[in-house]
């Protein structure tokens, strides 16, 4: 079947993996990557697909309703996979307005453009899909609860029946109420509500997925994993927020892209699916793995760079623990994470060490200044 799909934010970290997967896997589809190319957007992430006949890049702001509406109409778009967003929590603490503008108003502009165009067609919603990519942070933070007398991490069973190491007995499930804490997660929560409102009010065929922390190639080095790999390489301090005890659930980015493919094609309209790796780590433990791996791959003595760990003032409102229960997606759509964390992290570290030029192009100039300002006084 032929389809024309807009993927927003395709020049960013996750978006570039989604674009690559769709362009290569579905030569019969036309994939239009709509991206404003903010500091986080980088066309170098898509060098390997930029000349494919089924791929087009359009530089546009999702808040620019007229441009998005014209694009939908002129290109006869029948699917939207919406990833474009401001995505970094620390930036949202400094500048919440930008997050409300892009994440809330931008999502609304995408929804309204799709609605007006699709409603104008004789077949209306038939064969259409608006798929919104969201985050687990909308559910708030989980406690580090544990069974009596057992220190975390302990082995537990989520509702999928799978055993894994966990730092608490509760998980984010799709029916949990939203309790966002940061301006970033508040803006994503708001956008999720708009997407569901467009289904409930107008009948738009929408789907939402909420995913845990992604890691892998092409992630902007303001996020924990690429930032720390680069700092270890250059023997710069590693700013660990608070005591480093916060827990995140890590998923390899290509597994997220596969989940998006599965959900876009087979997910049920109006449903929400959580996506996660059943892979909880305390920050400080992941940081030790990163130091050992970078040291080993650079031919240094493993652990030689442990002294770079620098405890700094905690992030304001820092969420303690995220842990996703993705058993609904596994049960209903048959998706599973494919990579063990050890394998994924080794691949990831190798990729950043082998792609120093990519990193240097991003970290020189403006970003370096931002980074210095961000950590001044911490
Ligand atoms: P990213 O910051 O790497 O990329 C965001 C992309 O959106 C960039 O290419 C940027 O240029 C583009 N963009 C920003 N504002 C825009 C605008 N106004 N118009 C058009 N394009 C714009 O983000 P990411 O980490 O790849 O996250 C992608 C999506 O996935 C986001 O919606 C995020 O909330 C969600 N998400 C991320 C994670 C994660 O761990 N990174 C986990 C779950 C969900
Ligand atoms: O859970 C999904 C979310 O994961 C996504 O929606 C966000 O877009 C993405 O940025 C990510 O949010 P986090 O805040 O969890 O990711 P970040 O990489 O910024 O931080 C991971 C953990 O590491 C967090 O507990 C804060 C801590 N940290 C982070 C940085 C950048 C540090 O200790 N030091 C640092 O310098």
C-alpha cells in the first residue's frame, strides 16, 4: 500500500532512527521529514538516507500552522508520526515558555492542520493516523519501595510476568493518572491531552505511546549518556546530580523505533501503549559502566577515570525513579526489546568514540557556551 507520512522532528535523536527505519523498510511510502532544525536537529544524522527517492526533508516549524496545513494538502498526507519537541528537562527549567510553545502549541497546530485537511476529504478519517510520541515522565515519579527487609534492587515480576531487577514495586502502567513535575513533562502531558481530545471530540484516529529513556547513536550530548561518554574521553568532570541515586529505565533507540513501526501499523485507534526496556539503573551505576567501557575501548586501565565523578547540586524537582510496564504492547502487539543492555551500551560507546567528528561539530561553538553557563555555580 502506498502512504505519505509526515515524521516531525526527524532530524533529532529518536526521529532520525524512525525516519531511517521507515525509509529503508517501506520503499513504497513517501516519508516527509518536517523539522525546524533547532540546536537539537542535525541533518548529519540522516546522511545515509538523504538521497533515497522516497525521502524528502522540509525545514519548517510545527507551530507554523499555514505551512503545515499547506504541506498536508499539497502532499496528500495520510499519516503523521509526531516527534518534534523540546526534549531536555534542564532547558525546560531555565526556559519553560519555549517548551509550552513547541510542545503544546506545536502539537495543537499539527492536530488542527491534520483535522482540517482530513475532514475535507470524501473518505474523511478512513486510512488516516495521527501518532503522537510521548514520554513516561508524564506519570511523575515512582518511589523506591521494596518488599519488607529486601534492599533494592530486587528481582520482581511486572504484569508481563517477566522478572527483572527493580528499585520499587510499582511501575508506570497506561491507566495511571498524569502527575508531571518538570515544565518539560507538563508540556508533554498537555500535548497528550490535546491528542486524546481530538479523538474524543472530532473522531480523529489518534494513538499515543509513552516511552522510557532512550540511548544510542545520534543523541544530543546534553543528555546523560552521550555527555558523559564525551567527557570521559576528554577527561572532563562528570556532573552527577544529587547523590546519583535516581533511577531510569533505559531502552536502545532502535528498539523504540521498532515499537513505533509496530504501533503505527497495528496499534488500536485511541489507545495508549507504554514502551520500556524493563531495564532499571541508578545513574551512578550506569556512570560506572560508562567509565569502565570508555576506558577499556580507549586502551586505558578500566576505572582509571572514576575520579572524574563530581557530585553537583541536584536538578530542581528531580524525579526519583521511572520504570515502565510495557507488557500491554508486548501482549497485544508482540513487540519486545531486542538488545540486552550490556550489548546496547557497548555498541553506543563504540559509536560515539568512532564518530568524534559528529560530536565535535555539535559541541564546538554555541553549545559549548550553553554547557558552560548551565554548569556555572552547580
Ligand atoms: P531531540 O531533542 O533529539 O529532537 C527533537 C527534534 O525536534 C529536533 O530535530 C528539533 O530540531 C525538532 N524540533 C524542535 N522544535 C521544533 C519545531 N518547533 N518545529 C519543528 N521541529 C522542531 O528529541 P528526542 O530525544 O529525539 O525526542 C523525540 C521525541 O520523543 C520527543 O517528543 C520526546 O518528548 C520523546 N521522547 C524522548 C525520549 C528520550 O529518551 N529521548 C523518551 C521518550 C519520549
Ligand atoms: O524518560 C524519558 C525522558 O528521558 C525523555 O522524555 C526526555 O526527553 C529525556 O531527556 C530523558 O529525560 P531525563 O531527564 O531522564 O534524561 P537526562 O539524560 O537529562 O538525565 C538522565 C538522568 O541523569 C537524570 O536522573 C538526571 C541525571 N543527570 C543528567 C545530566 C544531563 C546527571 O546526573 N547529570 C547530568 O549532567
